[in-house]
C-alpha cells in the first residue's frame, strides 16, 4: 500500500498536467463558461416571452402541429431540465435516497 501511494504521489503532477492541457478539457471549460452562466437581466424578458408562447401553444393545441424534429428537441430540453432538478435534489439531500431527519 505504501509503495502504491509513493507511486501515485510521484505520478500525480504529470497526470494533472496532462489532464489540464488536453484539448477536450479546454473545450469543456470553454463550453462550461458559455453555457452554464446565469441569464443576464437583458435575457430574462426573452425567456418570459418564450414561456408565454409555450403556454399559449398548450392552450390552443398548436403543439400538435410540431414537426418530429421540433417535438424531439422540445422533449430533450424538458428532459435536461428534469435531470438538473433531480441533480439539485440529490445535492440538497446529500444522498441519493431519502432525507436525514
């Protein structure tokens, strides 16, 4: 076990350096900075308008006229929002199952 830890400590700086300089990690950080930022105050009215369109579409039945591609994209977005909700729940509970009461 001690030999394993010595090898790990000796190799750790090289492994970290390789992970940080990989193009995929750089691409990930770039995308994360762009995609995971909160909306700016200027973007909030556009989001509200978009939500109003969705509610209006549900009321009038216009959603039945969507193409398969549009319906699939809407389903993927809804699934993403749903998954982020569950990830937040897991983080809040500090566990996958149940709350500590």
